[in-house]
């Protein structure tokens, strides 16, 4: 594995970069405060056939957990996994029912900032969120 534009990448460099990325990550709440949202859609095409009984049972269980929308010959579930824990659970449990590559399932929405990098804008909200007194869980 190597970084873009490099002939090779030492394992230590890769680990250091990964740690820096995690250290500079922002919360979903900070992204929301910056005007950004990320959602996704699970789409199951009925014309492809439901396949085996296992797949049919999984689709029935998903329909029981959350009602789908019908779009043509497909059942579609619109999820906001960063804002609703139930949506996150559905995403992790049922994402494989949709054969679309994961990068084509996600949808990012938000305001555009002229010349501002989105992550630097969100990072400023990260500080505001961390400074707020949040209620204790439970």
C-alpha cells in the first residue's frame, strides 16, 4: 500500500497518517452544525428476484423494522445513520441487500463555502460542540 504520488510508503508512515486522521476527525454533530449531512439509500430491485428464502426473510425483517418507499420496481429505504441509531443499525445489518457499491449509496448535502475547506469549517464547530455542557447519558 502506498500514498498517492509516492513510490512506496513505510508502515510507520501509514500508521502515523491514520492516527492523524483519527485525531482530527469531527463529530456528526459538528458536521451538522457546519451545515453538512450524510445520508444513504438502500435499494432492493424486485425485478432481480429475491433469490433464496434467506434473502426474502431478511427483506421481510427489514420491512418490519422500517417501511420502504416504492420507486419503480425497487424498494428503497432512506437512512440517516449519523442522526438516528436505528438507521445506523439498519445500515450495518442490511447494507449487503443492496448490490450498489457503498460509495454510490452515500449522499452528502450541505452549503458550499467559497474557498473554504469543508473539514476546516467543520473543525471550528468541533471546538464549539466540545465546549458545550451535554446532558449525561441515560
